[in-house]
C-alpha cells in the first residue's frame, strides 16, 4: 500500500494526465463546501448514487484552498468526461472555513450551486478533537485545547502541521475547534460573492433523521430528477471518544448561542441543536 505522500503524488499525477483533454470534461455544477466533521462524506456519497451525478475522481480536490496556484485545466482533470444529462461536483469541507476560497470559486464559477451541511457546533468541536487525536496531532485534553485555541491560532496560526496523508496543514486549520463552529462568520464571507439562493443549507441532524426527504430537496435544488437512494452509508467515525464535562459543555454552548441565533435569522430556519 502506498504511503500518504506517495498516494497523494500518484493522484495528482493522474489528474495531470487526465487534464490533457480538459475541454471534454464536465465542469462542476455543485460544490459541497463543508462544514468539516458535519457529514460531508456521507452526503456526497449519497448524491453520487444518483444516476445523473458522476463522482469526481477524488471527493476532496482541495483545489481552492491548498492548490489555487495549479491551473484550472489541472482542476478539470478531477471530473468525468462530458455526457448528456450528467453532472458532477466535489466535496472539500475545509472550503467553508477558508476566507480566501469564496472569491477564488466565484472567479471561476460565479453561478455554481453550493451545498452546506452544518452540525451542532458543540458536537462538531468534539468530533474535530477526536479526529485530531486519531491522527496523533492533538496532545492536549479537550478542555485544554479549547482554552488554548485563541493563543494557538493567534500566535501560531500559520505554523505548519505535517500530516501522514501527505498534506501540510497549519495550526489555524487543525486546532480551530471553536472558530469553525461560528458558522455565521464564515457564511457572511461567502455572501460577499454569492447570492443566498445559490446555497442549499441543511443540518447533519436532518441527514441522519430524514435522509430521503433531504436528498429529494437537494435533487430539486440541483435541477435533476428525484431518485430513491439507499441511505445506509456509514459516516466517518473517529476511534477516539473523548467528551466534555457537563460544565465545559454548557460553557461552550453559551459561546455558540449568539452565533447560532444569527445564523438561524440569516437562513430563516432553526436547526434542532441542543
């Protein structure tokens, strides 16, 4: 089995080879832009079961956040060849959090449709922390990591974090447990470039409780026929299972509360977050 870095290099080389006939490749009709640890993998996999949607060569291209200096032709190499009635898209959950991404996407695809799935920010933060524990890049306790977040990001935000996958990340990307859950701040960055009617915004909880209903709405948003999907796919689950004390959990809920309320007002919908 190839190591993370070799696998990444192989994928990028294959994309480069595929880009030679980029004129004949589908341009993405939609992007699943996040949020991280909110169910983007399960949602994307469900969408790609639709007969009118063909998956990208790789779910997370990371083009608009990690590889914006590569050519657009290289990016097109991630997508299938054109075929009547077929659309495609990709899902990179870090797009939503990166403030440089909206303008980059708008410059290339100003009319693209954007799918955003959001999880209860407290649950998202815990899942994010457990994910980092699994990867061996988090050595603090959850409560310590949250208390140290601002210092970590403000002072060390751009310091590199080497990952086994072959990517070089940063403190801001990896340790933003609270910042990533202030969804309204990120959405406002996107609304500088895109109309709100270009977004389909839903919750992780709705994907779990009523996937058939949710997918029907998304298919309508994408202007494709409704199609019955077998919604039995499993989401990515962390091996670690650290949790917050009730006291810490309540404190974090209070941090997120005003941001949640602003979000609900902006999207005119209230999610069932505890």
